[in-house]
C-alpha cells in the first residue's frame, strides 16, 4: 500500500519476505504480489537499524548474477541521471547553475548534484548509489566537459548508512554562482552544504518583483542569516537603499565581494553576530528597517522537536518584527520540513498579536523548480516563503 501511495522508502516491517545475506547497497527486485508489479530497489540492512528500500522504477528484471545486477544498476543510473539533467533544461534561466539531481525525487535516492559556473559538486548519502561513484563522475564529466566534477560528501549523512569517508578534493578557487541575473563568489573556506542554496531562487525572484510593485518605504533592509548575501542583494536590486547583512559566520569578505560584483558597493553593512543576540542589541538601540528577511537554518530535523522549533520561529519573528517601521515588509523563509505553511504562518500571526501589529499576507512560495516535488505532502517538500505587510495597531 505504501508504494501505491507513492512512498519510496520502506522499512523492514513493510516487506513480508527478505532474503538473508543482503549486503549494503545491493540492488534487488522488489515484488508486490497483490498489485502484480515489480520495483527496482536497493537496500541497506545496516541503515537506521532496519532496511530502507529505495524504489527506483517499475519494470521486469531478473537478477541471476552479480554481473547482471551491476549492469541493471548502471543502465538505470545512466538513464535516470540523463533524465534529471534534461529536466533542468525546461527552465531557461537555470542553465548557468542549478540543482541537477534532487535525490529520491529524481529517482536517485541519496544523490545530490549542483551545477555552478566551473564546477559540478556531488554528494552521495546512500550505499546503493555510492557503489557507482566512478560511473556517476564519468557521466557528469561527459555531459559537462568544461566543468570539474568533485565529490563534496557530508560525513554525518554518510554515517547513517555506514558509508566510508573519502578524502575531499577542494575547489581550487571561489565558487562562482549566477542566479536571477545576480553574481556571487563564495570562497571555499566558507562553503556550506555543497555550496549555494538554490532552493529559494524563485522566492528571491518573486520578492524582487513584489517590492518593485509596492509603493512602500524601502530605505533600509535587513538580511538575517545572510550567508553570502543572496536575499540582501535581491533587496538592493529591487530598490532598497541600504541593507544590513547579519550572520554568525565569517562572511564579510564574501558579501563585500558580491556587493562589488553587482555594483552595490557602499550600500551594505555586514555584521558578524548570533542573530538572536543581534536582534536584542538592535532593539535596545531602537534600530528600524523597512524590509526584513529572515531565512534561518532548519530549526529541527525531526518531528519530535517540532513544538520547540515553532516556538523558536515565533520568538525570532516577534523580535524581528519589532524592528520594522510602520507599513513595513516582513519576509519569512523556512527550510524546516516539519513546519508547514499554516504552522509557520501562525508563528507570525502570534508574534504580530503580541507586538500589537496588524499583518496582511502578500505572497507565498515554495522551492525552486530544480527541487522537484509531487505535492504538498511530499517528504521532499521543505521550502516555505511568506511575505507580510505589517502595520501598527
């Protein structure tokens, strides 16, 4: 039933008969006797203490030797990888950089591939895909001959599948990014994840368009959890006079470079600080802003910590919204999968009530087209974006 509902990860208890002696990353044929269907899958009996069977495609297969298994896996990885790459060509402004492969939603569970101007960065988190690292590198290198293909695996993610750690080959210069006609350079010493957060690209574009339409004061902007300044640069390109960038990382050099690259020199101030502590100081100093963007890291990776995460969002939004001038714009972004739109919106509603503010929801959005999802119930749906017009009393 889970498979018929579209779920592609199964635990040991979901499968009636499991052969003994399966090895991590082994590709198998999973049979649904009731529906009379077969699914190409791979398993890892050591992951999360139980099997996770990743459903890949529906077809007829006969596994009668290791050579046949490898051939079937290689053919499918090649086909699926090429399909994922081709899908990104549907979006005209994604050609200079995008997420080329989004794991299970491109039917390649555990494989993340991001394209930049000079590099293709790859992350592998599952045993069934990890067996074919050389094949994946070869396919990507042939598809993008002017790029260098490098693996940027996440050690913590790989631990969950008991995968080995390989020596990372670092990029030999800055990571160059183009998004929505803006340019970025990210020094290798401040890289997060596998480089850049493409997932909010459509929301940043929407925000720029919205701000250009609004007849509101746009003298001062604030970009909280700024990383390399992508939200703040979009504010500047939308006509906001100056932007304050706040991040606890050492981002000053990167943001200053990106301001210069986009001809915004002198219009940004960079503050290195914990965002919550910064907000307290800013409130004490009676700072005010016309547009504020808050895009923090995920507040929880599990359902059990959801309540605490929502409380964290409300605390964050209450402090940030106190810094808004009357008739200001508050942009709330989230990458917490377990906080849905309604719950995230409630944290803003409650914060506004406690602040004595009135709000109007102006816009909402989800993740970019290169982070495909089947619908709002999809486990891979995690990006939320809400924009509010905030007034006093």
